């Protein structure tokens, strides 16, 4: 049995197909398809409104399944229509490859191999970003994307922009996506991760032709702006909904309390002062009025000051959505300390002016910071006293 037959059997048994979205890639499309067809006949091409010879080239490959439409809609739409078509044909997985010749079909077996251990995961083909001919802007953009992916999901990965991916489309079939162009590849990763679909990586080769031969439909200003707006929205959703949701789910698991108690509260290596400081600082960060950035700021500062990050993040969730209205109200009340004349208590007037808005904002932010300091300090004091009563301090034992 040849290797090609072996891979064909694997594609069939796993109900997987290769999905190639293309827009005006006539110069490279034929070579890409010949390469892929040497591994499997389960190939779907989405012709995203090409105006060159793409259709004529596809006519020479009758074994390839085609999805076509007249107007160019963008890569995100092409992928989404390809997913839909693949599901209709009975496939559970698709491996996406770009049509510009950057990807090698010889990496398909590595993608399939990951499926035997990760049946419900998006597998990304991680490129060597230091190789020759790699455009400098690609390296920067990838680092930028990796950072925001970590902020939004808590996951670190080497390459979040690679278009060489394996998607478990059966697990994504009920998801509704919104992004039509390149930013879709960020949306699908982040939102799939939020849904519980694992994101993993496997190394792949990549070919970047010299600059004078390179063809790209990426429009730096317009597409980068769309990606920036998407990341802003995803960060807000992550910190206002996803992370509180995940925390609430986690905190109600019995094993979670065992981990908190034995690994963090009773950790024999940490002093009482450090534990109390971690919890007090977490409460401070949970109340301080920097909504949307509280958790990431708390994590960064906890790392800088070498606090117990688990305890900081746990206590930082004092401002989960059900408690947010009470925190905001208490901030306004506390702010009256600093605004003696004309202070408000969440009242509205038809005589709203710029001066009034400034005063209200000052009352809220000054009150929020004051409330955060008071609550953080009181929490630190109470926790320290309780630990001193019920726990032997390792710091004192080491000094004896």
C-alpha cells in the first residue's frame, strides 16, 4: 500500500477534508491542488469571487469539490461557506490551506496525527517566524496577535495567524460568526476557546517568495483597523463576561475549593503577610475603577511584586457582574468625601452640563479609588489576623 493510499484512508476514516479558499491565485492554485491531491482526494475549493483564470484552472481538476460565488466577500466568508459545505457533505474536520503556495501538503499527515489525541481541538500549523524571507511586518503582527489572544483566552501560543489549520467543524456547527475578512481567523480562535474547544499547535514548514514575487490581498491599514476593533470588543467581552463566567463555574466545583485550601491557603512556603497581602491586593484591584483591565493589571502587578497570583485573581473577582452595581453605588457614596458641594448620589437632571459630567466622573473615580484602598486594607488586616490565629507563620519559624 502506498503512502498516498494510507493518507486517503486516514482522511476517509476521520471524515476530514482539505479546504482551500482562493481569490485570484491563478498563478499558484494548480500547483497547490496537485500537491494536496497527492495525499487525498477529499479536497474542497472555495472560489471567493475570483476575476482571473481561477475557474478555468478548477475545470482541470474535476475531482475537486467546488463552492463558488460571483462577488468577492473576504476570507472569513469563504471559510464559513466552506465549513457549511463540508458539514453538508458529511465531514467532521477540515484542514485549511492558503492557495498562494506558502503551505506544503507534506505537513498534512502531522495535522491528522494530532487528531488521534485531540479529537475536539483547533490545530494550528505553527511557522518558524525567524526563517529567511519571513516579512518583518508578519513577525510583528503575529506577536501582536499572540499577545491579545493570551489576554482574551489566557492561552499562550507560538503562532495565531497561520492559515494552515485543522478545524473540528462538527463542534463548531452551532456557533454563529460575524467577521467577514481576515479578522475571522482571530474571532474563530477566541470564541472557540471560550466554547471549550482546545487550541493546539504543530510545527509546519512555510515558503515565502521574494518580495517582488509575493502576492497578498491583505490591506494593512483597513484590515489592521478591523482586527484592532475586533480585539477591543473581544477584550471587553472576555473581562466583563467570559472570565467572570469561567470563575463562577470553577468556584462551584468541589475540587476547586480543595485546590484553593491546600495549595494556596495552607501553602507552607508562604508567610501569613504574603497571603494577606495577596488577598487584600486582589480586593483592591477588583474595586479600583479600571473596568476591563482589572484582571490583567492585577496579574501583571502580582507577578511584579511576587504575590500569590491565584489568591490575587480569586479575590479580584469581588466585582463579578452581580456585585458590580453595588460596587459602583458604593464608589459614588464614597466619592462624596471628596466632592462636598454639588455631590450626587446616582441622580439625573435635565440641567446636565459638561461641568456636571466632570464633577460626577471625579466623584465616581475618586470614590472608587478610595473605596478600593479602604476595602483592600481592611481585607489585608482581617485575613492577617485570622491567619495569625489559626496558622503557624513559616517566616517566623525560619527566623527562630
